[in-house]
C-alpha cells in the first residue's frame, strides 16, 4: 500500500550485474577477481536486485502492487498483491507460474498486505480493511477467519487508522505463534508506538488470540513488514516517503522483552550500493522504492538470505523491484 502522510534477484551477483537485474557473462579474468562486498552496513550486504517483473503481466493479471512474500512449501515463492492476486513465482527466475484471485466472504477484493504459508500449505492473509486475518486454501477458498481485538479494528469500530493497520504477518519458528504488525499507531497512542498482535495454537487446533506487544518506530516512519528469523527474533522493515526526497527504508532486528519489542538498526538501505539501479522519481539512493514485502529465504555461514520487494502501486514513477540481502542477525 502507499504510505500515508509521509508517503509512499533473484539473480546471482557477478561483476556483470546490469541495471535491470540481468546478467552479463563474466570472462576468465573476471571470474578470478574478488567480488565486491557491496556492504550496506557492517550487518547487511546487498547481493543483487531485479526489476524483471516491473510493469509485466501474467495472462491478464498485472504483476505488481506486491505487498508480501513467503517461501512456499513447493520450493517456489508466494508473492501477494494488495489487489487480491496471489502469485506463485519460480524462486530462482521470479517467473510467475500461476496466480490465484482472493476475495472476502462477499466476493469483494481485499487490501491484502501480509502473507504466511502455513505448515499444512494453506495461506494466512491479512487485510488492512477491517483489519482481518483469513485462511485460504491453495485454490483461494476461504477456510476460516481469526479473531481480532476490538481496539485494533478500523475506526469507528475501533481505534485503528484507515490504510494503516495489519501491514505485516509472520509465523514464528515452531508454527505455534502467528504475529501481525500494525503499520501506524492507534488513535490515542503515542505517535511512535505501534501494536504487534499475536495468536497462539496448540497441536493442530485453530489460532486463538495471544499477547500484544508494542514497538517504537523512528519519527515519521511506519512498519511496512515483519518477518521472523530462525531463532524467533523479528526483522522489521520501517518505511516512509517524503515528496521531492523519496523513500526512507530501514531494516531493524527486534526482540521481545516483556510486552515491548526492543530494536537495533541493521541497515539504512539508502547506504547500500546502487549497483547501477535507476529511479523514476527523486530518491536518496536510486536503488530505493516503496519496499514492503520481505522473507527469509535461506541461511548459511551465520547469515540470513533475505528477499525484499517493492509495491509499485501500479504507478508509472514507481518500480516493482526485488532486493537480495545477506544479513548477520
């Protein structure tokens, strides 16, 4: 979704990574050269980007407006559009394999923002309209709906802000705790405080309401995505947009301390190398865009492989862009 007031690769990295994320074959000399580190910070390095899906279609469906990512049990990647399209992508090439249309109980489109592929292969999808979390079959049928605390509901039913509620969704290791992150504060809460709601399940039973946590954002930023790490901590993506300046995108690592979440900065993505990327509007770094989907796709040598995608809002001056990061967390 487009941020409010302060608006808004899968390619192997070689020395020949071109601006659109395409590869150029490297010769023998290049193959022997030590690749650049491409550090964004001491904890994060950029290993590639791809614009391969920008302004494309799959059949009659626009491949964009991407708001969430989740590794799929079939070795593919699930990508959720906030216009109610759920894509299954080839995890290596990003090429769409199929698309499923989602809807609410009345058949209306969702403002779908968060995605989890559950251990049984069904999809948990959050919408910030109500807000809600629904379970869908792999063919797009609604299988159920989770309870939501009254306070988190969009005004006037609750204190949630329109276009600012459940933006992120993740399942913690072990599969027993589901967590949704609000994008902006509830009415009456401090301007830098957002709520994270959890649900718990035992055995193979349904999710039931669990603990709620508070998280402090940087001034003017909202939470655009949250993703669990293998050890149960959280990667949190904070995002903002300033007209004439561009996006602010910061990646944090958060841990639970009682009812609050402490955080430490992993990287401000404006400090990443651009790798030749271009932007269609002013940006602090031409690599930046409206990033709001994120998934941990692997782990090796003490680092996490993290994939981030931007929501182009089907806007001519924005780009559907994937970033591949290596994160020490």
